[in-house]
């Protein structure tokens, strides 16, 4: 019998795959005796040790059996179905499987969310000027500082820090963030109320699982960040779109939508239209939540960046009834691959959200948390934000001037006083 190696990877792995394929295709049948290792090595043009490693792997997996005096043979106990798979094993098996019976969540995702809708990666096109929003200015990042802090934490990591950590996040980071958010965004919270998450998308998922049952109504701004509606639809919530304008979400229209359990809002810089939620609407939104026994998810994705006056305090700073869940992320402050975010929850929800986080993933990566805590406490984050704000202000001014000059009033820029996109 002739075996052909596929040329992919180490020779022992190629030999293993060739023999395994011959067994599954039925070219080597149950009980057939394999060639001695020296003979097969000569036929394949490989060393005897290469063949020995392939045989050892097949023996360990149960494809072969070896007995003293009878050599190495194909096992008799292989399932008949496995032996019918043939050369195109994976494809044949895949085509032979019945349509899977999905859960209700799986069915909703399969029906309404093709894979290309649930990826946040931006395709890299050879564009001279890329106006797509959602990513930072990578050339501005203090990567040397970040890598130094991360390397230091990795070198000095203790046994305690390498073990499982509290699901709510490292105490050092929760304390650093509580102090930073109070200074930069007016957030009023104790460190215990901060839950470290894998970016804002996990914060959205935790909020839905903690507060919304399938079939209950969830409000989103229209237009809105699709991560809200995708997560809510997968959860089985009834998604209600509420108009947003230059003053943010229309709270009167929200109040007219009955039985809304949770509202997702971006008050500091409405995504994607750019409006800022007015003070009157902020107060009205909080009153709506109190009166309706509802909750507000505040996504403060780029609230640090404002170019007309100082950054506005967040909605959570006005909350006196414990109705606002505040989410932030390192994706816009540093870079998206750093999957660190934070969810500040009312004291009444701390235990529940921590438990849900523990069930989901047992906690976020510890070394990155500790390095980010050093980054915040060392003042590096606030220095980076100040520098970035000045650079973004210059880019914003250049863009607005170009629009005015080149389009001569035919375009009206909106949402340009805050955030990372116009």
C-alpha cells in the first residue's frame, strides 16, 4: 500500500496523518499488519524514529494494537462509522451529521446574526485616509510605557497572583479605577461596585442576564451601537428603538413605550450620531427609571474627549436611586486588543453581577489588570488622555475646516464637540 505525505508540518505528524487516513478510508482494515518501521521508513524516505513516533501516537489513540510476536496491527475495535468516513473524513462527517438541535439562544443567533455581523474587526484596506471610527490613533499610544509596566508585572508575579482571582477583578485595579472615574467622569462609587469585564460587550451581556428575562422589553437609541441590539436579541428580549436627536435619546418617546425593563444609552456622545444628552433629559431619564422600576445602562465609551469646555460628568453622577449601570472600556482609551472594561453597578446588584461574571469566565486576565492599575495610578492614563485630546482637537479642526472649504455648506457636521468621531 502506498502512503503519501501531505507536506504540512513535522514528518512524524505527516506520517501519522497518512496512516490514520488509510485506516479511516478502509485501505488498512481491522487486523491488517503494518509494515515494520524500518521498511516503512525506507518507503517514505524518512528516519525510523519518525515512523516510530507515528506508530506510538496511533497506538495511544487506539487505532493500532501491538502484541509480542505478531507485530503492530490495525485495531479490531474501531467503530464501523469511523471506517466509512473515507479520505474526506472531516467533510464527509460534517455532511453526514443531522441539523443540530439548537437552544432558543442558539436558534435566535443562527437565524438573525450571520458571523460577519458579530465581528468588530475592521478590514484593512489600502486607504490613503481612513475615516472609519471605532479605533484609536495607534501612533499616539504610549506603548513603551505600557509594555514596560506589563513586563514588570509579569516578572514580579507572585504565586498568589498566578492563581485564580476574585471574579470581580483585582482589588488594585478596582481601587485605581474608582479614584480615576471620580476625578475624570464624576462617577460616585466604592471600589466594591466596580466589576472588571472583557470590554463593554461583556458588560452589556452581564446587565441583560442580571436584569432582563426573555420576552421583556429593552430600549435602544435609534440610531444605536448594534452591540446593544445584537446582545438583547440573542438574549430573547423585545428590542424597542427610541429616536435620538442632537439632544440625545427622546425620553418622552421612551416613556411612551410601555414596560421597558432596561434602556441602553450613550449620553456623553450619542453613538453614532454624536449628540449629547441634555441636562433636562438626563433628569427626566433618571425619573423615568425610578417611576417605572427600570434600569439604565450608560455606555461612556469616549466620554473623556470633549472639545468645547470640560468633559461633561456622566449620567451616573446624577443617579440617587441606584438605577444606573455605568460601563467604560480601555478600547478607546488605549487599544481594542486590551480586552479590559469596567462595569460600575449599584450596590444592590454587586453580588449578582459578580456571580454572573464568575459563572461566565471565572474572571478577567490578572496580569493585564495589574499592569493597567499601575498605568492608572502612575498618572500615565490621564497624561495620555490630555495629549490625545489635544491631538484629536487639532485633527477635528482640520477636518471641519476642510469640510467647510471643500463642500461650501453642502454638508452639516454633527456631534463634533465631543468624542472620537464627527
